[in-house]
C-alpha cells in the first residue's frame, strides 16, 4: 500500500512537472496576446481621435474662419448698392446663406465635440468655444427678427447685430488659433503650416474689409482729382490768352497817351 502511494505520488509529480511549463507558456502567450491587442486598440483609438479632432477643426474653420467673414464682406457690399437694386438683393441673400451655413457647421462641430471628446472645460479653447456657440445662436436669433426700415427699433437692432457679429468673428478667429495649439498639444503634430496659412487668409480678409469702404472714395478721389487738373489746365490757358489779347491794346493805349502828353 505504501509502495502504491509512492507510485501515485510519483506519477502526479511527473505530470505536473511535464504540464506546468506548457501551462506557464500558454498563460504568458495569452498575456502577450492581450497586451498586443490592447496596444492595437489604443493605437486605433488614438488614430480615430486624431481624425475626429481634425474633422472638428475643419468644420469650425469653415464656419468661423471662412463663411462668417465672407458673409460680413457680402453684407458690407450690399450697403453700397442702391436700395432695392438687384445687386443689393443678391448680396443680402448671399449674406443670409453664408451665415446659415456657418451656424449649421458650427452646430455639427459643437455636437461632435460633446460626443467624441472629453469636455471638462478646463482650457481656454473649450471655454471660448462654449461661449462662442452661445453667441452664434444669439446672433442668428437676432438676425431673423430684423425690423423693417423706417422703424425706430431698426437703429437699435443694427447696433446690437453689428457689435455682436464683430465680437463673434474676432473671438471665432482667436479660437481657431487656440484650437491649433490644442491640436498640437494633444497629437504632438506640427501646426506651423496651418497657422501660417490661416494668418495669411485672415490678413487678406482684413485688408478687403478695410479697403471695402475706401474703394468708392478712392475712385471718387481719382475722378475729382483728374477733373480738377483738367479744369485747372483749361483755366490757366484761357487767362493767358486773355492776358495776351488785353496786353496789346493796353500797350498801344499807353503809347498813345504818352504821345498825347508830349504834344500837349
């Protein structure tokens, strides 16, 4: 009996000795497979999040960095047109279309941010974005309730609409720069090229904005200056001719008077 127990014990020990390395290797391989799978999933998540951030930035650039400034330029152009003219109506409706598309894209970008990203609102980009979206909705709401011309409320509405629109445009441009900085910090990718391109675009739009009011004035200055120079040249020529004509009789008169005095 004692010998049989020894044999059973020996068989069990031999079994565990032979099976244990295989079990450890299998467990180690399972851990490695799980770790590799986790790394792959993390890489896929990071790549997906990077793509989501890029799409979010593209939407907000199209909204705040392109369509909204373009809408401002068109409505300023319509103010130069004659009231009720076809050009004025076309520019006004373009302004409405650009601003509505801007609000739509900003809404999609905001919804994407709330769904895809961690919104703790602990940085300037997220705080500015939240305040900016509220201002965009307020501006759109004010735009739909525009009083007719001639009413007393029209001047107050125009002042509020103009001030709020200017603030939204400036803060939107600033928030694009903070978004580029946040993208660089999150992904460690360089945003220098995009910053330079956006700065060139903002500068170009700003120059158009500044010269838009001065263009007609400059044209008038050229016309007035040219007409004044032409008139002045004609006026200079005519008096010279008149002086030449007047000098001859006067000279003769002087001579006649002198001879008369001598003979007298």
